[in-house]
């Protein structure tokens, strides 16, 4: 099947789907100017994750960790969602059931208008008290205090994100597996598909019989398991897919 036929088949499949689940990674925000983690200019090429994104690193040097997150907030805060985010926000109302699961902590899906975003790895605009576990939202750029402290009890605040070596929130994970193993189609957009447990979601969807559609300029370990895998940028391909899909849905009316 050539790329055009594959594209048409994907539109056919989507146009009759009732439950569509999407998993996104850093790649969907790349065209907004936010560095990915493992790409050529990726964050983990420049910075040592073990010094900045682990509970041990935070205990050893909370100021260093917060300086890094303050820097990242400064970058992300200046960026806008791109057409890839916009299409997924619009799809929330296009399918009978639609779920958006993201590994991203940048909040760009919500800025694009997505209402029901499942954040697997937390959110960089949220902070958590290490004593009371209370969570608050803070969009100050730069942060007024580094490291910041809990306004209620004065204890240290930490970024409300999942660090390496930490478990994901159990209810978030359970819901994500449920939405993956009960969908007709799973779109996997902009992830290297190497970080667990997120990388297992598409495999559980495939096992349950869902069609897997991958969008990534580069192949990943998921490519061999995908029914369709497009070597493309999501901010370019998703608007095309959306336009073609809407034409097909109109024809059916
Ligand atoms: N459109 C689609 N995909 C893209 C684009 C684009 N414009 N640009 C890059 N990509 C792809 C890359 O080819 C790569 O496969 O996005 C992927 C990004 O992979 P990673 O940088 O590994 O990011 P991600 O998969 O989201 O990382 C998972 O690892 O570091 C942790 O917690 C962090 O959530 C993150 C997790």
C-alpha cells in the first residue's frame, strides 16, 4: 500500500471509530519550539537526568533541581500550541468517545483547548508540598523563590512531575490502560516509545484488537507493532488527516 492509500485507509478507519485514544510524547511539542528529551538537541543529550530528575537529586540539591525546572518553565511559558495540538483538541468533540493521554508536562494540550487530558508524568505548572502532598498551580516566570516553600506549612515544594525511579499515580495509570485496551483506534504521536509504563499502552491496545497508528519522523520500537506508521511531523500530518476525515464524515451525513 503506498502512503496515499495508507492515509486513505486511516481516514476510513477513523471515520467509523467510536472510541479513539491518543498517546502523545515530547515530539508533538517539538514544532512549538520545546526540546524533546532524546532527539538531536534533546534535553538528556545536554543534561544528566540523574542529577536533575530523580528524588535523590532533589534531596541532595533542591535548589539546582528547581533552577532547572525554572529554566524549563521559562522556555515552555513562551511557547504556543501548534496545529498538532489544535487538531487533537478539536477531536475531543468529533468522536463518540475520545481520550487524550500525554507524557508531556508542558500543558500545551490544555492551552490548545483540550479539556480531558490524562497527564501520565504530571505538570510543570503544578507544585507539591513534600510534607502534606497538597498540590498548587503556579505560573510565575521566573519563580519568586528558589526553592519554593509551601504557603501552608512552610515545607519544601517539589515539581508535581514523575521523576525517574518514581511510580506513576495508580488511578491515572489504571484509567490509561482501560482507555487503551477499550479503544477501536490508538494514535501514538511523537514518542520514542521507550519509557515505561507509557510505552506499554499501545501494546495493550494492539493486544485488545485496536488499530495502532504511529506518527513520528523516525521509526521507534513500536513501529513493528503498528498497523500504520507515518514518517511525518505531527504538526503537518494531523491537519491533513483532520481535513480528509471531516470530508469523509460529511459524505456520510
Ligand atoms: N512530530 C512528531 N514526532 C516528533 C517530532 C514531530 N514534529 N519531532 C520529534 N518527534 C519524535 C522523535 O523522533 C522521538 O521519537 O518525538 C519523539 C520524542 O521522544 P523523546 O524525546 O524520547 O520523548 P518522549 O517519548 O515523550 O519521552 C518519554 O521520557 O524523559 C522522559 O518523562 C520524560 O515524558 C518523557 C518520557
